[in-house]
C-alpha cells in the first residue's frame, strides 16, 4: 500500500515538473483510474501554494 502511494506521488510530482516519460505516463493510466492522480495532484498543488505563501510571509 505504501509503495503504491509513493509511486503515485512520484508520478504526479514528475508530471507537475514536466519530466515524466511517456512510458511511465502510459503505465500509470493503464494500471489505474485517473481519480487518484487528480486527487493527489490537487493536494500537491495546495501544499505547494501554501508553502510558498508561508515562505514569502516569513521572509517579508
């Protein structure tokens, strides 16, 4: 279970940075539905935005 979760986060993070290979992309969506990827992506974007807000408020 933890291994699947780590792979999901790794895949979404690579996609967000634009470095995921086409092979990995195809493997992800043939094995699973898109829903876990969308939910993980939303959570990671929220964490990213909140961390940027905190960083800026800490520095200013």
